C-alpha cells in the first residue's frame, strides 16, 4: 500500500489511477493523516446461463439459403430491372423492388 499527500496525488493523479487499476491500493493523506483511499474497481461477475433465450428466438429454416441474383446485384451496386430508384423533390433517394 502506497501513501501520498494530497499535493502529490494532484500532481500524479493519472499515474496513481494507473497503479490502482493495476491492483495497487493508494492512501491519500492530508496533513499526514489518511483522508481517502484509491482502490481498483471490482468488475461485476457476469453469470451466463445457457439456454436463457430458449423459446424466445426463432430462426427461419432458410436463414442460410443463398441470396438471389437480384439481391446480390443490389449489394454489389449493380441494379437489375427488378429494382427502381426514386428521388423526391427534397433530394432523398430510395430503392424499391418490383
């Protein structure tokens, strides 16, 4: 455990925080008497329960089916005849599938 006075703590605060986050405990003293303690944060323990979403999530039977050629063309920036680009008077654009 390291003890520092308030003036040194202000001057070296960043270094003291680094030391505390590394597991060290620092006591800050005022007029030679302990006034505060700088300690590392305790990380909350996360408990994961397997199956916690059972029955709450539905995955379609074809979720991993290949995309159609039209969808691939749209992702690649190539438009086919089945897509139309529209532009409003305000300049907003959107694409619709036909």
